[in-house]
């Protein structure tokens, strides 16, 4: 399947499920890029699950990403009940700029659904010669006083580091 046709199809499914066009454009681009990298588990096959959640109003189809707290080296974003792709992507763009100024930056996001493949976000800083560590814990359903490490086994983790001219 031609990747552009696939991206158009995924965008149309997302829009038909209620997702606003600007968010559908980003989501379809990211899902197809995952397929092209061979990460099919977090690629276009996810649109079926996401569409069902949007149609059932389990995901906000027009999330307004908001800043909870911000410093010169950190950012906490609220995803407004939408997919996690949106606060993660926006947040990564913003902390890359913070890292340019300070040399380091940290992002935390909350109140959102699935972020997709963690590798999406760890690759973004590479273009700017920064390393990254990305993990997620949204599906943990922690109970009071329960240690985080027990249910977090298997949580997605992606680590990247610049490699100059090497792959």
C-alpha cells in the first residue's frame, strides 16, 4: 500500500470518528511513520482501537493541551482526555527548545490516553544533537501505597543518543 494513501485513509478514519483535522493530520503521520519503521504494533493498526474509543466518547476528540507547571528546564502538560500523542509531541517540541537554552529539559504529561510508540518522542531530540529517555505509565492503575515498580514492569521505554554520522 502506498504510504501516502495509507496516511490519507487513517486521517479520514480519525476525522470520521470525530477527531479534529489538525490532530488527525498528526496522528495519521505518526502512525504511518511507525509502520514504515516496522513498528506495526504501534502503527496504523491502532486507528481501529482509537476510533472506537473516540466514537464512544472515551477520548476527547478536540483536546486543549494546557500547561500545569513550567520552569526553565521542565514542563508538565495536561492532555485534556485526548490521545497521548498530542501532549507528548507538543511537549517534546517545547522541551527541545528549553534544552537548547539550558542543556537539559524534562517533560511530564498526564490526563490522556495512549502515547503510541515511545520511540516517536525519543527520536525527536536527535535532530538537535540531544539524547532522550522516554517512558510511560498511563495504564498502571495504581492503588494507594502500592509501589510503582511492581506494575510498571513492561512499561514502554525508549532511549536515544546522538551518534554523529553513524546510524
